[in-house]
C-alpha cells in the first residue's frame, strides 16, 4: 500500500509552541525565526481540532499579510497536503 506521508521539520521552540497546552500563547522571535510558519501551523491544528469553528488570520498591515502571512499559509497548506 502506497502512502503519501509528508514530514515537516519543526524546531524545538516551534514544537514547544505547537504542543503547548496553555490557553494563551505567544511566539516571539527575530526575522526568520519561524513565527509565521508556526502560527499558520497552529491555525491548521485548530481547524482540525474544531472543524466547524470560524477563525481569522490577520497581520499588522495589508502588505504584511499579502507579502508574508499569505504566502506562508499557502506553503504550510501545501506541506500539510491540504488543497
């Protein structure tokens, strides 16, 4: 039987964020520290856990959303195998 398993490598800090049981989280770090990737991954985890829930992904400005958040979300969706 053939499987289409995709593996995603998360850093220890990203994993602590993603697997935290705390009700409120913050991922603080410098440029290219994995904040957006982790946030997008967290959003997908919540979408799987709460399938009928409505959510919102936002950014400080529209250019930031268009140039950073959206491309990262699309890349995470692709890595997770979501269409």
